[in-house]
C-alpha cells in the first residue's frame, strides 16, 4: 500500500483559509456589535426624546387645566389658585417648570387699585413694576409656588413692559391658542444668576363671551395663564440620576427654533460637544419636538467611549481564538509535513504565543470600561471579574473569584439556575435583567448581555453588565405620571373625550358616562358626531370640526363653542365644548374634547334674561318715582339748607350777643367794684377813724368803750364783706396780671376749702388781652368751684404754660372723677359756659376723667 503524503505547501493554504474564515467571523461579530450599539443608541435617543415630549405634554396639560379652571369659574380666588397649583407639586413631579402664574390685564385706572385689592387678600406691599405710563398693563396677579426669591420678585411684574413677553401675549390673545416666547434670560434664585428659559402663555376670555374673531378676542380678553420653564432644569429633571451615565457616553445639544446656531443653543451637555463634532460623529440623531408656536431641535451623538464599545470582548475573542486555532492547525499540518523535531520546536513557540495571547486577552478583559465577569453555568461560581466589576459591587477581585453569583443576585436560586441553564443551551447571546445587591447593602437594577465562551473543552458564560437603576426609576416615574394624569382625567368635572383624525372616540372618561349615558366600552370606537350630536345639527358640527381639523395641521390649536347634545335616552341638552389638538402620534393628529353640561346655566341664563326684562321695567317705573321723589327731596334740601343757614346765623348772632353781654357784665362789675371801693370803702374807712377817735375821747366810760369796740368790729366785718364783694365782682389783683390773679385765686381756694392747691407757671408775666385774662380767671373759678362741689379731692394742681403759639391752662384733681353720662348733660351749665367762653376766643376745652380724677385742659391761641 502506498503511504499518504501531505502536499508540501498545503499548510499555507490552510493558514490562508483559516485566517479568511477568522476575519469573516470577526467581521460578522463586528457588524452584529455595531448593530447592537446602533439599537442601543436609538433606544437611548428615543427615551430622551420621549421624556422631553412627555414633559412638554405635561406642561400643555397643566396649562390647559389651569386655563379651564378660569374658564369654568367666573372668579378664581387667590387661595383657590394656590391650593390647585400646590396639589400639582411642580418641583417634585415636573422639575424645570418653575411656576404657574395668572396675569391680569388692567387699565391705568384699575392698576392704581391693585395694591389695596391685594392687601385685602393677604398680600402686603404689592406693587406693579416697572411703573410705566401705558394705557394697559399686564401685572402678575397670582404666582405659585410662592417659595423662592425669584418667584416672589415676579409678583406684580408688568409683562407688557418687556417686548418678547408682550409680543407672545398679544399673539396668544389674537389667535386664542397657547404661544411660547422667544428664549429669555431667566433670573435664578442665586444673586446675579441667569439661566435660559421661556414662558408659555394661554389666553383667558371674560365670562364665556364670544371670541371667534380677533376683534372679539381683543374686546373680551381677561388675562393670561403662563408657565415658566428653565431649560437646564427641565433637561436635568428629565434625565435624573442617569444624567452622569448619559454624559459619559453621549453628547446632547438642544436648539430653540429652526435655526441651529450658537445664539439659539439652550442646552449643551458637554462643552466639547458642538455642532461641528456632531457632523463628524458615527452615531448621531436629530429630532424636532413641537412647541406652541415653535419647536426644539434635539441633536444627540455618541461619544468616543460609546463608539469604542464596538470592539467588545466577543469579537476580540473570535479574532484571537480564530488566529490561534488557524495558527495551531497550520503548524500541525506543517509539523506532519516537516517532522517531529520541527513540530516540537514550533509547539514550544506556540505555547509561548498562546501564553502571550492569553495575557493580551486578560489585559483586554481588565481594561474593559464595562462591568465584565465570567460564570461557571453548572454552579454559578464566579470564575473571573474585571476591575470595573469590583468597583461596581464593592468587593475586591480576589473576593469575587471566591463567590457565587447567588450571593449577589437577589433572585431565587431556582431562577438563577434556570437562567444559567438556558444560557448554556443557547446558541447565541442573551439579554437578561436582574437585581444585584452591592457590598454596602444597596440593591441596583442591572441589564446583562451574556454569551457562551468555550475554553479547554469547558463552556463558560461571559457577561457584560450595565446599571439601569436610574432608567428603571425614570420608567417608574413615567408610569406614575401617567397614572396621575389618568386620575386627573377620571376625576375631572367635564367629559374628557379623545378622538383620532376621523373623529372616532379613542378614550372616554367617567364624567362622559354620566353626562351622555354611554359606558366607556360602548363609546370607544364610535364616531363622536353619531353618538352624541342630534341629527339636526350633525352637518353644522361636522363642517365646523372638519375646518378645525384641516385648519393648521401640526400646530396646537383650541376651539370653544356651544352645541346641542343627545343623551343615550334620546333627550337633548346644551353642552359647552372645548377642543384642542394633542401631540402627533405616528404621524397622525389626535384631539381632546372637554364637554360640560350647561343645562343649569342655560336655564339660569333664561331665567336671568326674563328677570332682567322684568327688572328693567321695574327700574324704569322706579326711576320715574325716584325722579319725582328726588325733586321733592331737592326742594326739601333747599328749604332745610336755608333754615340751617338761618339757624347758624342766628346761633352766631346769639353767641356774639352773649359775648357782648359778658363783656358788658365784666365792665359793669369792674365799674361797680371800683365805685364800691372808691365810695363805700372810703366812707367805711372814715367812719372807722371817727369811731376810733370817739373811743379815745371817752375812754374813761367802760360801757361806752365796749359799745365803741362793738361798732368797730361791725365796721371791720362790713369792710371785709365789701372787699369780698369787690373781689367777686372783679378781683383787683387782675390788674396786676394773669399770673398774680391765678396765684391769689388758688391761695384763696386753699384757705376757704382746706384742699391743697398748687400753681405751676413760669415767672415771666404774659402780655395778654384783658378779655383773655378775665376768661381764664373765670374758668379757673368755675373749675375750682366744681372741684369743691363734686370731686371729693384732697389735692388740686393748676398749670399754665405756652406751647406752639397757644396758652394752655390745666386744672387737675385727684378726686372721684366724672361719670361719662354727666359730661354731656344739658344742665351742666358750668362746662357749657366754659366752652362758650372759649369758643368766642377760638379756644377749646378737653376733659380727661376717670378713677384717677379729672383734668380740664383749656387751650387758647395767643
């Protein structure tokens, strides 16, 4: 038999074919890796885009709901607005939406009354700023949540004073739709800090008045509701805890409007990510997100760290394994052809190359930026783990090589065993989701890409792990947000109905069931017009709705009208309908209709209209009666005015007459006192001198001396009586000045009554009119007389002082005081006389009386 011989150069053919197969397999793995990376990139882009669209939609719903709050109510109080916005918990549920405000349109005259109105509602120091001379102003009237300096500063700000805000408000007013401003510099809470943001305005019209034309909208505009967005905080709030991971692998640019320019850039995740780097990126995506009257351009690209993941461990292992296998096979054939000795030498060299290859594989495994580890599928033991795995779990690599995956995976042992068994039997990679417990006790959600790896006849599972905790939390938050939205819709006071582009009902809330009688399952899939609109009005309704749908496709629009509706039982009733467009879904527009049963309102309007006619008739009749009564009243007023003027004139004449009489009385007293002093006083003095002389001449007769002494005593008593009469008529001490007269009177009062009486006055003499001095002296006499009669006092204090061009005399006692009921009695002639005397001089009397005593304060102008 002839011995088989291997062709001389067959090993080169084997080497060529082996490397060809290796590179083909490696290329396929690279393409699969690139496809997987592209799918992952598209998934991340879709998530980011979906979150932004969701937040924009949340903003639209909040704006629409707040606008509806004002639409269905004639007046929304400040505390109602605060409670409603507070229930939304913007900071927690909608990060980036800084505030919701109600802007009130007021004239220049109304603007002046706003601070007083705000104060009545509990807002102190409210003012409209800046203070302009515009005919119309639009100050912020309500703003919530009222919890930061920036928001508090916005209260009262006149938005008409700033061009961008004013243009957006006017456009919203004229179109009847929400309108977004151009990009603004928003004042943040930090001193001097500014961030880019924008406002969205939605108009509110007055008391359901018509606003189908521009003229009607301008006439009936009441104000606006606006949302305040800060772009950086919106994006950071959407990304949440995943922001750092996304920033590590992806770059994000957001432009405001159609122009992709530096001035329209509103968000940049990394300063090195620019429009130029985006055009060169391998993985990139660009999307537009519609806004009210504008849009966002979102540009996202993969960073080098993400693109480097195309060279994953699997493709590298295929390349290295294929090269080693091909080389070994080639050497084996060559050894068979070249002899045993040559084969031994080459085998040694191959072992050395294999060790170096394993070292390179080990280095690639360790340097992998993702968490990588190898499992034994038969028992779950961790064969090896890279440095990133140790950093993630918190164990050292040596600790991990002694551990079982069941010590980290919180799933049951059965679930872990079945998963590893399924992976071992699989012919391709698998993607699984578990929860892993770290060394510090925290639990993280993980996504694991697994593939089988064969080494020395043993099958192992090679795993790449990604931490998706933040993504799961974001998904949970999205689900909760959708649940809250569902609750809001289900508890709404209006029927909320969603329609597709053909008018077919896609959703129907509980209130809709109560208003129209159709259950949700019965209504969904039916055409709205056929279900709830009477046949007599369907053509008009369909025409109007079709014009609304075909009007401005792709824009958010609103329509508001009233129409007759039909209940399931056939009865017809009026409803109020507000229709708005929703965001595009799969290229098709959807619509949301808010329907409110206004039967009671219409009934009330008819009753009010009837009552208004009756009231107008009654007002006409009553007006005629009032005109006649007014004429009679005017005549009476004229007569009373003339009588009052005559009475005042008479009173003034009487007062002047009394004053004249007082002056005459004082003059007469002065004359009588002087005549008594000059005549009677002199006669008594001469008589006493004569009697005294008589007594001396007949001093030897005791009886005569006794009689003379009796006569002298009578004469002295008469002289004292005369002096008392003179002092009562007019004290001569008045001629020495007011101070001397007051001092004499207080001493005389203390001597006669025994009540301590102090006079406090300056030493300098006052140059007063004799009439003024006399009035003050008489007032003191009257006051001291009242103290003696009624006060039961032990001490009286009289003070005289000058102050601010007035002369003030105070008479104070420590007695029992005056009862309030007696201060104004008609028979209190003493006080009445004092007041009348002071009125003539232009002075006034004040009385302070209580348990501490009574104080009369007399003020006379100098």
